[in-house]
């Protein structure tokens, strides 16, 4: 009888395990019941935190570090990845411009900047990279991507020809955008942007109104930032002949989605679709008997672009059976069964403190997968 093949395609369990570590723990548990089975590890992500690590792990690439300008102008050490092909890079803008880099008392989207994200892009250009995958979740910024563009050579000038201060607070004074020194290498580089929000740049559903408050914006600041981004969009339309104000996804990451569309050859795509493609998940599913996926928490929101459902939908295209595990199981998981997940299992053995559960994550994944395997064995 042919040995079973298990494809292990989880996301990370935040603050507990990387996706690769989850794969290892899953295999340990399953091997206790299926010692001779084939195990294919496909560390996943959905375009947010963990995307760089998953793409590097899945392609045998390498992690690199670069000191860049943080959201408040302070130096930060940002992480990015070079995939196994040596010509594709993976960047998480949050690593350079993320909200976790700003203390609660210093949150201020009037002055936070995406300049460091632009520095990461420039670093990859210097390395001869031909394609970049950029995750743009978790930002501390509301500058329309102007900081990113400035780091790549664009200039944002007032009526007197002076450079505007960085951040979204000064965009009302924008009179001219000078792209004569914009890095020419951007013309030859493909940027694929992981963007799971559909918010436009401006208006009640735009970057400032929807995401500004969590970045520290007061109601008055929200109105000011939205007005400033609307002015920015109008200047872009008049001077660069690009209309980004109402584009789906333009408001992502405080308008970085718009900035990338304006100043680079960017394409916005759903994060999980990008990861499925670049990990080669479809091809690796070909001989699978069972597919295991999971992440730290699973609930009704999981079907909106999260890894377990992305994996399940891909697996169901070829009729594969899918089991998901999670540290936390919330309301509405019954809606996931129609999305391709066949069963959901929690890994928590009982009531315990969060710190202990996070530390014991690998052991709990291992034990849960062993028990699942024992049930599978009974059904054969």
C-alpha cells in the first residue's frame, strides 16, 4: 500500500511559533502514527506579519537586515527576505514603518512616515532584485506613501519650492511633485503588493477615517488628514495624470497603496493568493492524502482572506481533505466548512495562562496532531 502524503501548510501562531516551527511540530505528532509517511512542509502567511519568513522558508531563501528610518524618524533595524531564486525580494512595510515601532504615547499620524519602507525598496534595487513582494499591513503612517517615494527620489514641494515635512500633516501645502530624480530602476522592477483591504484613499471609508484612530488620530486629526490626502490625490491627478483617490486598496497602510500605484509599477493582490503562488502550494498538493493547516486563532473572520481558508480553497480545487488546528477557536467556525475545511481542532489542553500556552505551543500542536492521526488511522 502506498505511504500516505501529508502536506503541512499552516500560518504562524503569533508570539508562539513561526509557520515553519508549526510544520515541524505537526510532523512530529503525525509521525508517531504514520512513521513512514511523506511530509511536505509549506510554511504559509496571508500577506501580513510572517510573510517574509514564510516566503524565505518555503523557497530556501535568506533573511537580511537593514537599518532604516523608522516611522518617527528614529533608526530601526528592519527585516526583509531574498527568496531562493535570488531575484525576488519579500518586504513587510511594518518592519520599517509599523505601528509596533511607535509607543502609545507617541502615536501621531500627522508626522509618521513611510520613508524607511522606501529605503528597503532602494536596498533591494541596489541588490539587483527584479521582483518585490510587499506586505503593507500594520502601518503607523498616514502619509499617502510620500515618505516611501521620497526615499526613492521623489520630491514634494510647497509654493516656495521647499521640501514638505514628512508625514501626512503637511500635505495640504503640497504644490508640486518633482519626479525627475525618481529612481529609474523602478521602471524595470515588478512590485506585487499584498493588500487585503479595499478602502479608497479618501472619504468616510478611506485611510484616515477607518485606520487613523488606531494610529493615534483624534477626530480633528482624522478630518485634517483626510482633507490633506484629498489634496494630494488632486495634485497627483493634475501633475502626474494618475487618479488614485477612489481606487480599491489605495487607502491601505495610510495610503501607501496609493503611493505604490503612483510611483512604481505596482499591482495590488490579495495576500493569500500571492503566498499560494510563491510557495508553489498547488503543485505540492498534487499527491496529498491529507492537508493540515492552521493559525493562532480561527473564527468567522478566517474566511475573509486568512491562511486556513486560502489553503483549503486551493486544496479543494484538487479534491483534497483539509484539517485545521488553532490555539483559539471563536464563534462562527461552522461557516468555514463550506469554504473547504473539513474539520477544526483546538490545541489547548485546558485552562492555563497565556504565557504558558504560548511557550507550550509546539508541544500542544504535536500532541493534537498525534491524536488526529490516531483517529485517521481508525477510519482506514
